[in-house]
């Protein structure tokens, strides 16, 4: 059956305009005016966006399903407007062999959204990377949840050499020190080294969760480096640690308020927004686990900033959809365009709501933005031409 989204303000070719969008057999077939189809969704006063894409999530399955799994994580993604996510490899056990990669891909099929997978690099698994042939490779240059940090100083160069140059290597390059200033210095040093090597070897790298303006500026030294920023580094700082307590712990850590403001000043140099959705139980957080959930608040935080005049909606949509497609070589996603996937997110930009952890779809049921009032909420999500979330509810 065919479906038409009518009367909405659609993001098409880099700007917003009033257009109807028709989908048939899961594919966008027409964009225009007065279109007709078997079924209709009225998007009057709504923003019609390409299905959002999050290139950095931790859905915890396999190994830590008690924190999150592909069912709950997929629902959290859809509720946040994301029709596609790319999941990180630091599972327990980590996804560093072709066998584990294929097993995880099968598990991911039960998610309500599309789940793609990053593959993890180690000091020794160069042959496994080649056999798995993933769309991207994740390298940890510092500690993370799970044991995946590269220890051999030559490993980074070997992975740069062996992984296809047209596919991105995603870098976790944060500092290890608990001292805030030393941590920032370490992050910059690791980023500088990775950038210098990428320039030398002329390869595409992607800097995950940049948390300071200094890192973003360093990344600008390499034309083949792209950069992502997480909403929690834009909207939280060490000032929030007294309120959040152990729930503020994250890698990279929250920065000073001054550095948070400086990060905002560097956003024109940032290529995409990524949630780094990393859910933990409240018990695990109280015992020192690092990571914050973010799939269901990310878009609304960015739209609230737009409402406050801090950002432009065009900038936000580009960095939550089409830019990610270009970085990760995804096909037929991230744009409202004939022949592209019928993945569409419809948003009510005027809808006001308050973050309440117990109402969220994520299994962890908490948010660092608890009680925060936001403006702009996902109204409807269509995946492969089928509505899966309609008028703020799952179908």
C-alpha cells in the first residue's frame, strides 16, 4: 500500500518547504503537492525530517542485556526519532572477530529500528577485521567500558594501513587522568597523534565524542577527519555534578562550564551529533559505571536550543541525518529524496514536555536531564514506509 504525508514542512535539499511525500513499497516515490495515496498522515504544523541516524550507541546486547537490549534500545531510538543507529563493539565479550560480528548482526534484527554495527580493532585482530569487512572500524586509544584499549603503539598505524581507506576509522581518543585539566591535555595529545598519522597516510578517520573546542580545532588540521559531538557535552558541565552525583560519570568526562561554552563556539566545525547512548542501571551507576542514556532526549535538546535562538534547525537536521550518511557511506538513507528509503521522522516543534526517566523506553529508566522542560517532540516515525510510532505512541 502507498502512504502520503501531507501538509508538513519537509526538509528537502538543504532547506524546509511545504511538500507532500509519497511512499510505496518502503521507498519514497514522489515529492510534490496534492499527492494522493492509499493512506494519509496529516503533518500540518509539523516538521517532516528524514529518519534520523545515530552513529554512536551502546545497546549492550550481547552480554549486558540487563542494561539494554536490541528491543528496548530500538524502541528508545524510534521514540527519539532515529530510524537507524550504529552500535559500538565494546560488548562483553567485545565484537572483535567475524564470528561474534555475525552473531550480533543476527541478534540486532529484532530491533524496531535499523541497527548497523561498528567492528572493534585490537592489537592483534587485523585478519579478523579483513574477514568481517565492516562498514567502519572502532579503535579505543583510552579506557572504555570493556577491555578494548590499544596498548601497542604500532597498532594504530597498522589498522590505518590495513582498513579500506574509503571507510571511516572511528577513534575514542579521550584522556585517562581523573584530573580535569590533565584529562583534556591527554585527549588533545591523543587526537593530535591520530590526526598527524591520518594526514601522513591520507585516510578517513572520525573523531568520536569530541568534548572540547581544542579537539575540534585539532581535527580541522586533517581534511579527511570528521567530528561528532554528544548532546551531554553541550548541555551539561561539571556544574551539574553536584546534582547528578555518580550519574554524571561519562567518558570523556563532563568539562568545565567555560569549556562547554567554548564547545558551542566550535559547532560550525562539527560534522554530526551523536548521542553516545550508554545506559546503565542505577545500581551500576552508583558503583561507578561510566555512560549516559541519550536517544530519547537528543533531538528535543537540539530543537529547544533552536527555539532559544542558539542553533538553526537546518544545521541540526543536517548533522543528525545526511552528514552521517556521507561520513559512513550509507546508501539511500538520511534524505527526503525519490528512490530513498521511506524512513521519516515527523516532529511537533511546538510540543512542550518534561523529561521523566520512568516514562522513557530505555531499559535503564533514568536520564541526566530529569525534570528538564524541552520544546519539540517526535510525533510520528515511519520506517521502510510503515508507521511504527504514531501521535506519540507505538502502534
